[in-house]
C-alpha cells in the first residue's frame, strides 16, 4: 500500500514536470526566465502558449519574405516591449490582474490577423489595392520613389482633397523610376496625412504646423538623403512622431536610427536642421509657459546635447526668466540668466 502511494505520487510529480516542460516549450520565449505577469500567464496557459507558438511561425514567415529583416524585428519588438507606445500591444495586458488571460487572447488574435494580412503585401508589392489603400509618392525625393500601402481603406468620402488616417501597412522605397523596391518596410502603424495638391511633405514643417507622412533630408550631414516615415502622434503633447532611417554607408538602402527616432519622441515633433552649422534643434515645453530649445551635434550619428535656452514663465511674479545652459561633463551648466518683465 505504501509503495503504491509512493508510485502514485511520483507519477503525479512526473506529470506535473512534463506539463511544465511542455508549456515552456510551447512559448516563443524561455518560460524558465519568465519575469512579467504577461509572460507567466502565457507559460501557465496551454491555449495562450499555443497562440504564442502560432505567432512565432507567422513572424518567421515574415522574416523569410523581408528584404529588411530588421524592420520585421522592430515591429515585433514594438508589440512586445513593456514601454511601447503602440496601442494594443502585448504589455497592455500587464496590469489587468483580473481578465489578463482574456486580454492576451484578444491581442494575440488581432496580432495573428495583422501579420497574416501583411504577408501578401510584402510578397507582392505591386498588387492592386483591392483591400487597402495604396498611395504612390514620386515628388518628395529626387532620388527615390515611395509607395505607402495601408492594410485597410481610409474612412474618406470620394472625391477627397485630404486623407488623414492611420493603420498598419508597408512602405516601399524604390530608386527613381525603378519598379523593383529597394527596401520593403512593414510597420505597426503608419500615419497618413496626404493632400492631392501636396501629397507629402518633403521638408520639415515648423513646430505646431502639419507635418507630413514622408520627410526627406540630410539628417546626419553626410551628403545623402535620409528618410523619416510618420508612425503616429506619439511625441510630446501628441505631436507627430517618425521612424528615422539613415542612408547606409555600407549597403544600398537605409538603416533605422533609434537615437534620432527617440529624439523626435521627446520633443514637439520633428527636429529642425541647421545644415551650415551641422546641428539639430528640438523644441519642448511644459504647460503654457515653460519652453526649451536644445541644440545637438552628432557623434557617430548619435545626437549629443550642446546647449539649450529656457524660457520660464511659470515662476510667480512679474518676470519671465531666460536661461542659457551648456552641456559640460554630462550635465547642464547655467551660463547666463536674464529677467524680463511680463
């Protein structure tokens, strides 16, 4: 009797271990290293683990189709990252103590549908726009043509003069006059702001002005055209945000710049460019009356602060205070203060 109980216990333990092992193997990440509530929920639930497995298959199929594998990896990271600004990403279920399983089931289902819909767009960039919308842009660059393909049609009544909408999609970059794309970039979100008479903005608009879907310029002062694709309105005060891609010096194409992309996220839309001094400038604010303009130089294509001016009108009293500061020894040093009567 004692031996029978011992064998039963061992069988239960072995079954439990096998279940844990199967669960861990089913997820696209290592369940032994699951750290977040989302990861632990996926590992503990066979149905969610199976969805994660399916997502891994879709992801690998997209990688096989991709001319730009880094863009596919970036899409995946944006959907998973805990600090992602992307709406409906996986980490949005993290704080749902009640209903986390249902939340994950929903976001995984939507993600699987999205990746499945992207595959034919990446495989056949020249197919007719039967399901979504396609916009061909030939006037924003002297060297490149662009085609923006949205997964779904924009909610716009015909005839239209302006199109403003956002959705997942694909951006095709081609050399001028060539049919075969140089680069195919899938994106979780593309923000379209296009006009029949002004299809896209080829230069940077002033702060608070409408900034277009494709921006062209020499962002790193190396003599080549660089590209920025609008990914939404995720910068400060819901301003326009962009994926910045710099012309590669080693290959025929463009490489994503995380530092410049993040520079836009932290400011009021696209940075300004001073070509003569080879400087970038951002504008920031806090509330109505505190404004900061910061100047950056580039070191290996990474923006590094040089100086900034602060207009502080939040101080109680009759005066605004103007400060000038310099970035020295990795910290700001105030070099000038002015007081102006309001």
